[in-house]
C-alpha cells in the first residue's frame, strides 16, 4: 500500500526538475542550439564533402575583429552609453601599426604600443566630452568616428598600407589546438570581461550605472568613474583589435573599418537574447558573433555574397532587438 | 433607479501570463457624484483604471458603458475624450517647457484650413473658456514651469474638461493628489466639487483614506483583484470602517514608539549648522536608539533636509557621526555611506531601486564594496543576506531573483528599506517613506524604522504625515523657513504636530 503511494510522490519531482532544466536551457541557450542547427543544415545543404570539424574550424578560425569590437560595445552599452566610434577607433589603430612600421620604420612593438595609445586617446576624447562636459553620446561618438576614420586615411596615404614582416603575422595567426591565436585572444578576453561583469563589485556597479544612474550614485557608486572607465576600456579593446588584425594581415585598408559597424551591433544585440537574457553580456555576444559568422560563411558556401551579407546583418539586428524587447515585456508582465 | 449611470463597468477582467490580476470587476458611477476607488497596492485598482483608459487590453467579455452607450471592450484610447472619459494622471502629465495653451491643447490643437497650422487664437479661446469655467485666472501663454502648484492642477483639469458641455462626461483622477502639495489641496478639492455639482461624474483613485472620506460620495473597494464592496456611501463610513474595507482587517497604526522601546545609547549624530536647498542653519542631536522626526510645510525646507544629510545635494555644515566629522560642503553619497549614513530617498523608482534588476542585486548594491572583495563580490553572503531581508520584511514573493518591477509598491518599499538597513547604519535618514504605499505596507515600513533604532541606529524621519511621526518618533522638530522652529518631545499627538506646523508658519508670517 505504502509502496504504491510513495512511488508516484517521489517520481514527481524528477520530470518537474527536468522540465525546469530544459526551460532554462531553451531560454538561455536557444541561440547555441540554433547555431548548431545552422551548422548541420549547412553541412547537408552545401555540395561536396564538408565535415563538422572543418566547418567549425573555418568559422572559428576567421580573422575578424568582431569579437573584440563586440566586447568593446558590450562594455559601453552595459553602462548605458551609446558608442558609434568603436569601428573608427579600431580602424585608426589598425592603420597606425603598418603605417609606422612600413612608412616610418618604427620597430613593431613600439608601433603596436603607439596604436594602443592612439585608441586610448580617442576613448579619452569620448569620455571627456560625454562624461566630463555632458554632451549627447550619439553626437560625440559619431563625430569622433568620422575624425578617426579620416585621420586613418591620412596616416595611410589613402591606400592600403602593407608590407610588414610576414614573420610577425604568427602573433595573430599562429595555431594552438588547430585554431589561430586570434580566436584564443578573443576567448580569453571574453572570459575576462565576463568575470569582471558578473562576479566583481565593479561589474555590479556597471549594471546599476546602466540601469539607473541616480540609484547607483546614492548607493555610493562613482558613476562618472564607471562611465569614463567604460569608454577607456572599450577604446583599448578596439585598439587591441586593430593591432591584432593588422598584424595578422601584414597591413590594413582603412576603408574596411566601417564595415564592422553593422555586424558588431548585430552581435551585441543578438547577444542579449542568450546566456543572460535581456542584458548586454559578453558570453552572449561571443555566441552571437559566431552565430552570425556561421551564417555569413554558409551564405558564401552557397555562393551568395555581397548584398546578401548586409541584408543578413540587418535582419539579425532588428530581429535580435525585437526578441529582446518581447522577452523583457514578458518578464515585466 | 431608472436613471442611466454615467459610467458603468461590467465584468472586466485581466490576466497576465496566466495570472488573473483583476476578476469580473464592476463599477457604477452616477452623474454628479464623486466616486472613490480604494484598495491596497496589488488589489487591482490601477489595473482597472488602465483597462478603462485602454492602456491594457481587457480579457474578452467585459463591457464599459458611458451614459448607456457601449464604448468597449475593446476600448479605443484615442476616442475616449469624444466618448466623454478624461483622465488626470498621477504626475499631472504636464510638460514644463511648453506654454499653458500647448499643454492644455496637446492632441486637440485647432488648425487653420488649408495650411494645417495651429490656430493659436482659437486654441487660446478654448483654454480661456475652460479656465473661466473652473473660475481660475491663468495666463494661457505662461510657461507651465512658472506656475504655482495649484495652477498646475488647474491646467491638468482644464485639459480634461475642454470642449465639454458643463456637467457631462466622467473625469478620472488617478492618484492626482500625490503631485499636489498640502497647501494647494483645498483648491484641488474645490475644483472636484465644482465639477460634480455641475453634473460631471468624478472618479478618484486614492491611497489617502482621509481624502476619500472628505471628498467622495461613494466608495468602491478592491481587494486581491476583486471588487469587495461597490458604491458604499461615505456617509456610512468613518476612517476605521474604510480601513477595514481596504484591508479586510483593522489597520490602525500601532504606537511603535511605546511598544518597541529602544535604549538610548552613547554616541550618535550631531548635525551642525546645516544649510542647503531651503535649509538655513539646522542643528540637532540624534542619539543612537532615538528616532527624531522632522516635519514642516512644503515651503519649510523639509524636502531638502534628507538629501542634504545623505550627500545627494550640495550644502554646508557638518554631520558628526560617532565622533567622526563629515563636511557636508564636500560630501557625496559615497562619503556619507562610508561615514555610516544610510539615506533612503523618497522617489522609489527614480532614485531608490533599479526596477528592471533583481531584488538581490538591488539589496546588495550599497554593500558590495564592504562585504565583497574587489576581485570577487561573493555570491553566498548576497543570497543569505537577501533572504534575511525578504524574511524580515515579509516581502512577497520570497524570491531573491524576482525582478523588482514585478513586485507591488508596498513590497518594493520593503525591499528599499531592507537594502539600507542591511549594512547596520549608524544613522538612518528616511525621506517620507510611506508616500504612495498602502495601509498594510505602511505599518511594516514604520515598524522597520523603529526596529532600526532598537537595533542601535540613530534615525532621522523626514515626513509630512503627522500619524507616522506620532507612531515612531521620540522627538519631532518642526521646520519653518529652513530653521527649527518648535521641538516636540513625547508624549504628543497628531493634532499637536499639525498645530505646531501651521502655528509655526503663522508665526513666521507675522
């Protein structure tokens, strides 16, 4: 008698817990599942032999500043700032390295350092005008983006600067576990940013500055310092992206920097539907970035390039923001 | 009862994500009456108003009639003014930078034929008409920012009344008196009476039960998402009966100051010659274990005092906390916090809590630096301390991961109190903590205030509610023109406080 009654009672929590587990997986990691699905579809759809490993290697091994720039934008967005200048800062940092090395004969380490300093200087201009003076961030960063973009052309003599020592490219392209160092740099930085944002008081302070500045200020958070720090660290990440990418390529064409604007925003906003839904978060951005890169890679394999890519990023951006908004609304009821 | 009701609501319900927040609500308002809608936070009364105004879409099945004409559901918010329904919201919905005319006419500007430009002459006439009807004299071209509080109310009412035949329609005041200072309330009540006397039906939503008894003819009460009493005449009610109606039980404020005696300890806080905002030279001693109330009229400087002590606004003077001097000339919220001062601001949503973040994040934010390490905030203390706050204040639901916006106003206020009491402050400064919380939550907020003193903190309670002050304070300092005018020491009554507040004002004017 007792056996028949206790069995169902004990059995009940199991499916309930399992269902909750799946609910969390679906809510937080549906983007990862979608990504895997996309890869499988690609492998089947693309003519010829493409194995899962080679497809993954092709996507993860891409030489793109997308991860670095995505992290940079996540940092500013998280504290409630809007930054349109990240691509410009990335561009001028990326041009600085080959311009100094090839055109002016600087040693590489010094040129790389100079690129980081240039990026930080632009970040400081952003912070000074937006946080210090109190000017609208969209206006300031739009202007700074244009200035940085223009100066990049000046530095490069309006062409692609190339001709750096090919041996140097190993710093970016050298392989570790079958994937280029660029991938590992991005992964390490994403882990670091994730740790800072989710596990340290600084990260929580950033969250509150982004959510409600008055509340943050009254809780003893130095709001200006957090905002300034966000602009500076964001610029530093853009500078690092510039150094890594131009080193890998052995040069840089300043015209390509602005093409990063759309994919980065798409990745950052798409990232808000993953891992920590409704919030700007680095791991979500990382996943979203590779999700988008896979999409573009697939389109290329299907011989669809050019206009399709732009449409793809645009759709991804708007869809991401829409989904994120709907998620938020459901939370608030 | 053969007359047609001015406003009739039948069977209105609202379900959010499977949770019914309002079930089968009924409401009948006759022409020429002032009807009050009362209920605690979370009782469903704001939901009902939002359903009638079309902000939320009601569940299928409900019906809303104005003068017998069915206007929904579904309700078209754009057509409500024509159908006879007008709303005056909590913050009055005025834009300070625009003129009176623009504020009144927004959305219904008269336009010239062909060009479609705004016809300022006709607009001004329409505004003037509405003001004439209300019997007020306000320049239609003045900027709203330059108006007195009572005039701002008139502008909001004029917007609701324009282009109406006198005596028609329904005007809904949704917690409007909250935005109105005490001195201007008489004018406001007069205006409501005037509307009702003309035959317009007035629906007021209010937390303030005395206000309801003073101006309303009948009352409809909501509890837990249902109408529990419909159209009870206020002539049959006193404050106790109305409180019972709202709470379902007696809700009298306990005399916490007597029932929770605190030992006055050594040390405490000395405020030396505080100035800033409207405060001019306030000095006071608050010992540990003592609750000292500050009160006064809106012009007395009362509203500047708490932010001044908390470092939120700039000023002069010193606060000596347990022998350590904090210079308020160069203070900041973080400096005040380090000195052991916890300041609970009045504006819960604007300054108190980040509502889109979780309870745990909000409760722990001021304490991260003290209790965490720079490289690791630590999860365990956050969870256990938050749970302690949730249990200690009986916050519902008991869920550290709940988003603050999903809690009711009273529960949010409890979270706000818990957030600041968690650190065991030396000085707790509260700025009108019972504003816009219901009777039930008010008791727990006041009890927590007293408990802080019992636990050894010095407590400053800035409040314009005499009942709150009587309930928890050992002493009350009455401000007038930025200075301490009167000091009351227990025992005192709410009447004593009111007499001191207004007596002080008269004395100051003579």
